[in-house]
C-alpha cells in the first residue's frame, strides 16, 4: 500500500498520465456500474489493448490517502468491488466499508461528511479538484437519504462524474445512483441518519417483505460493531471539519 504522488498529478496538476484514475475501467469497477446497470444492460467498456495490458488494468488498485493526521484512508478497487479502510500508528488497517455484489456494506459516510473530507483532502494537496477525485472516491461509501437534498446531491455527483470525461451519459446516471439508494421506497421504507454517541451517526431503516423486516441500509458504522475503529474515524472527521 503506497502513497505515490505521481499517481495523482502530471505537470498540469491533474492525475498522472499513467494513472488508472484516467481509465474508464477504474470507475466501472469502483461504482460497480455493471452490477447496478440493471435493466439498462450496459455493455462492458470496449478495450482494444493487448491481453497483458488489459489484465494489468483489472488488477486491484490500492490508494493511500495521507490526511495530515495520524490516520490514513485506504481505497482498494478491483474487479470484485471496492473497500475503504483506515490505519494509524495505534491502529492496524481496519476495513470500514465494502462495496461488492456479494457483501455490500457501503453506508459509512453521510453526504456532508464526504463533501467535508473531499474539501479537506484537496486543500491539503492530497488530491486535486476539477473533477473532485476525493469526492468521487468516497461517494460510493456514502448513504444519501431523504434527510439530504437528493436532487442537489445527484446533480453534484453527475457533474463530477461527467467532468472525468470518461463515462457516457447512462454510465454517469447509473454511477450517481449508487449512494442515492435510500430514499422512501414504494413500500414505504426509508432510512435516516441518527446521532449516536459511539460512532457519531448511525444509519437506520427497514422495509417489510411480508412478515419479515429487512434492513434498508448495510453499514459497518454501528455502535455494536466491536471492530469498527470509532475513535480514529471520528478524530479524522473532526480534523477534516466533517463532524
């Protein structure tokens, strides 16, 4: 796991020319576009590279985001989904979010926290803006609920995704819908963030399937989750002005 400045910037301050962040494949993987496309049945992204190059592109990418605090955020993306972790001098790498088609536990951030962390990382020089790579890397691990201005969040995400200049219109719409999946459903279900003394905020909500209650949200950020690094997570949010 490395923090490599050349991964992010070229001489113009943008992501380096060899960066996987400049590939359509990375964003398909990071937002599970193929899984979330549903009835739209999007074809996979065309790839005319050699077999060796194509295989390398689909290997996992690990990004370490130095935060200017004792703690580091780790984003890992591969063809089976993405994970988010946090580590520090007194904390081994702890997974705090996962987005995959088998065990999705992505709902770790509120939208306001994602925006604050993105501003913080950009101002600290960790990631450039225009598009906001920090916001786009963290957004899949966010739960946007009816407590938010869903329309405004959707416009912001679509704008940032379009600014990558890598995805088509339908791909942008599918990707932007990934964190915005917790509004009020046709069955009356909904989810809300509630203040919590242990983890700051916790996501709650259920929907009914006959006589069975099913959680609307799936999050590792729970007060009863013994492995969730609450103290480190909340300290990072506080330093970033996100708490």
